[in-house]
C-alpha cells in the first residue's frame, strides 16, 4: 500500500513537470517570434515619408510705386513647385479693381514653374492702394496663399467735373455730402472699388441731387487721403463723372499708426 501511494505521487510530480516545461517552451517561442518581427510603421512616419507638392512664390508682394491715374500696370509672380509630387493649382482669384491670369500650366511637376500675371488700372481711386490675389492649390501646408501688390496712384487731372470733398474725416464716423447734377434721371451709379461710399439720388426739378455718405471705418487702412471717381449714367447713356476727395483728421492718423505696431 505504501509503495502504491509513493508511485502515484511520483507520477503526479512528473506530469506537473512536463506540463510546466511545455508552457515555458510555448511562451519562449512566442517571445522569440515577436522579437523577430519588425515594428509596424506609425501613421506619422508613413505620412512624413509620402511625397507632397510644395508651392513657392517669392516674393509674395510687389510695389508698383507711383503711377498715373488710369495707367495700366502689369506684374508677373513666379510660381514654382519645390516639392516631390505634382502640384495642382486649383484657382486664382483677384479682389476688386484688378485682374489676374495664370500664364502656363495648372499642374506643375517637381521643379517646374509658371507665372501669375496681375493687371491693375486705377480708374476710381487715387492715393495709396493695396490689392490681393488668392492662389488655391493642393499643397497640404499652404492650400491658400495671398499675393499682394500696392501702388501710389496720382490724382486725376483737375477739371470742371462736379466735386464733393470730405475733410477731417474720423475713422469711426459717417460723413454726409451732396452735389447737384444737371440730369433728370439716374439709371446707374458706378462706384468702382470705393466700397466706403453710399449714394442716394433724389430728383430736384430739372436736375438730381446726390446724397453721398462716406463711412470712415471702411477707408483703406494705409491711406490718409484719397480721391475717387463716381460715375453717374443717365438717360441716353449720358455719363457724368463726380470727383470725390477725402482726408483723415490727425487723431485718425495716430490711431492708424498705433494699430500697425
């Protein structure tokens, strides 16, 4: 009886040893296989290694300097793809008062270049003028770039045209003025890019009175004075130009300098 118990104990100990050994071998084999496999690339590393287009426009601004009122000036901005993938230029938009034209291809391979031609002809404003052109592309870092150009537009030659002058304008105020024109009907009023002006025509016997409101808060930030040509179109396509001139007061000048710092 004693020998039988000892034999069973010996067999149990043997079986436990075998099971433990097999478990240890299985775990060791799993660890070895896991260590042999290369680590999976992280999403960031994969993204960083992908080739992308890079739009480069240098310089992004241009100064025409002093130009004549009504003079047409042209500048071409060079656009290059300095990336490693094809660059697709989706659109080019110019703000009011100028035009832009893409000279060349919309799709640029790495290292290729094209040009954006900006054309400006001041016909409704003088003084310091600034314009912007937006360029949209598939550059992931710069999907929208802003090109700028500026000019100092000389005032138009003096004439006997009707004139309204606004002096000592404050940037926080609305200023009213008026002028009488020798036309009985007003079919259209063209303001050009003078978005800070509002005009209200009123019949006055054999003529028309224009009530003109200037919004000081919408005047160009970089200018202290300026002139605009407001064009009134009457019956029979008769056009009457009205010269609008304005200048800011000294306090507005100080406020503009402070905001630019």
